[in-house]
C-alpha cells in the first residue's frame, strides 16, 4: 500500500463516513471500505476512472466538485478527502469552504513544489520541474497551483483552518527533517476552528 494511503487510513476511524473528492480509480476508497468499514462516496470527473471505481464496487458520482457540494447538508460526512486534487482546482477557497462545511474533518494531500529536486531543476536547468510527485511537463499538466508545504500551512493560518495532524512523505517513507525541502508530498488533517 502506498504510504500516503496508509497515513490517511490511520487518520480515519473505523466505520466513519467518507467522501473522496477526485477519487481517481478508487484505490484509497477501496482500502478504506475493506480495512475501516467506512461508508464511502466518491466524486470523480474522469469517466474511465469511474468505471474502475464501479468495478471495485464503489459508489462514485460523475461530477465536478468545483461546482460545489450544495447537494450535501452540513456535516454530511465525518471525513472529506482531497488527496492529489487540491493543486488541480481552479479556485481552492470555495472548494475548501464547501469541503469543511459538508465534512467534520478534511484530509488534504498534495505534491510539494518546493522539494529540493524541483528547486534544483529550476535553478540549474531553468525549466519547470518534472519529478515523481509532479510528473507532467508544463504543457500537459493538470496542475493549476504549485504550492509548498509552507505555503499550505500559511494558507490554513490565514483562513482560520485548524491543522489537527500532518505527515510528510518522500521516496516511500515519512520525512521528519525539513519537510518543505525533503518531502515530495504533504498530508494534512484539517477541521474548522471552533
């Protein structure tokens, strides 16, 4: 199991309700259903990914979650997951507001643009970086926002979003030292401030 999926699974309690925004092929949701017995819902825009989810027995809606989650009442889910989809949304603020409205907690994972390999590619080659966590060229990337772990922590502070837990990953293991430099991905467990 990928380490980010293990970390997310560890954060989610047994039997919880989970909605995964941009669930892809349903790998994480499938793990959560099997290991945590969660009530799972996915939202995905890619039709092929939806077919893969359905083949795994998952409930997935073909929607663009950026259009809002107005069909869901407040606190509909224990957890909202956005692992690998934050950097692809056009307007993160409204998506975060909606995610924190419909979920009691929000789990966000994203590639760290300030990883040392990205910095070296920009510095030495003068080109937009292509890395394992950012595997696209500038002309074919689905990513719209290139953020660092420090950028995201600042954003949460500015917006009054509480960081309950965090984890940083690089080369298939946890990174504890200088994560903004050495982590390829950041994972955050968030909630509204009370």
